[in-house]
C-alpha cells in the first residue's frame, strides 16, 4: 500500500480549521472528499499541523495511503480537479516510505504571522493580514521577541483550551522583520507549538511595537506563566503555516512559493539553523 506525501496550500477563511468536524467545513474533509472522488477510496488525510479556523497555509504537509500505485502528478492533478470549489490546492505529491508520518516525523515547523500596519485598512489582503492602523516599531518588536527564544514554560502564551499536557516548548526562532511589501512579518520556528501560541506572541509583540510594552514586560509575562498576563490574542487572519522540516533533505517540505505581494524573509534558513 503506497504512501503519498502531499504539500497543500489553502485559504483558511471559509474553514472551521484543518481537522474534520461537525460544526463546519474543514480542510481535511475537503481533501478526503477529493481523494474519494478521484479513486473511490475513503481515506484519512493526516496533517503535519492542525491549523485553527481562519488560519492559512502555503506549506501544510499531509500523507495518505492508497491501495494502488498512481503517478504522483496524477494524484496531484486528480485531487485538484475535485477541489475546484474549495480554497484548497495540492501543490506537490510524492511517494514516501511507509514509516513517514506527516505529523510525527516532523522535526521543525515554520509559521509566519503577517501584520499590515498603515492608516488605511486592507482591501485586497483583507482576511489575510491583521490590520493595525498605526506604524509599529519593528526593531523593538524583534528585540522583545528574542526574550522568548529558547526552552520555557509557555503557559502565558497558550489558549486556556490547549490540550497539551506539557506547556514547555523549545522555540528555535522568533524574528520580526519589515517585509518587502511594507508590512510586518513575525517568523516562528519550533518542533511544535501550543494552541494559539503564535497568535499570543503576535498580540503581545504588537503592544511592544506600539511602545505600550517593553522587553521587560514580555519577560515578566513569560515568567508569570499566567494566561492573564498575555497580550491580546491576534486574529487568525494573519497566520500562515509555511513549511515543515523532516529527517532528510529528500523529505524536506518547505516550499518557498510566495503569495502575491508577500515574501517569507529568509525562512529557508532559521536563525538556529537546521538540526
């Protein structure tokens, strides 16, 4: 039974999240329907990360098992033919070893959070960025972000509904940069993240960019290990799952195709380096 790795792009706006659920359409459900329409098989699509409602992806990774072998371009094109009514596309399909697991084989996940900081609201990018009406101090945000890099108890920066048993995570990278299109990008890399962790970072760092919080305020919030000390949670609109690192170069799945008026600055080389 061959196993296929899929690299998937989606606009998360119309979906209740990645995971199949009863209260709304899901990305996982759309992909599973496409597989069944293509080859008649009911399969489970396993993803590298369970993005929330409204969160986007240009490098989500998934795997499926099919009962027969297909050309990889056939898998990609046939699924896309049945995804035309959805905001989901399969960018690549590849045959991988049967022990490859999109979620559990992952060594590092990469996200970008996008903020449009200008007086005029977003029009073309509405629903795809967090619009704030005043320019942010990116240098101050980046300095404060470095206070969060490392291994810590991130209880302050996770959802009250987070189901992870352990709040300790190792954050490999958290950079804040001015993007070529003029917006702000928060680049985050880690093996795994807590529920709402990046959106919590973004909301707190926005306060730094507005000079309402200092570097020390960020450290104090982290050390408090208290959800009440977190800044406002940023909306899902600006969050993108952009890639995953696996064990070998042949398995790496971090495509660098860019959205219109969008770039991922130096994402291919996280500050901590690949390990």
